[in-house]
């Protein structure tokens, strides 16, 4: 599959397997892409397969689940 198809597959798996919204799954994959998580997939076509997509979807979901929550925005005084 192409690089773009691979990213779509990972996004779809995150949405379907882990109960996130489509927007959350897309955001997760885009952030991973920004952090160069998928560079090796772009360079090596053999890494763009369904089994690898399942592994990457799980890795991205678990990484997000274990990341500390973003701090809440400060409240404005009344």
C-alpha cells in the first residue's frame, strides 16, 4: 500500500479498535507523523502492511494512554 493508504489504515484501526472518534484518531496519527514516527514506513515499503498497521495503532494508542494529561486551562476569575 502507499504511504497515505498506510496512514489511513492506522487511523481507521485506532478509530475502530480503541473507541476514539475519527477526529481523535486523525489527530493522533498527525501528531505521530509530526514526531516522525512514520519516517521508516515512508522509506521502507515492506513496513506498510496490515499487520504492521495493527502494531502501530496499538503503539500509538498505548503511548497516548500512558502520557500525562494536558494541564487544564487556567480559569478566569469571576
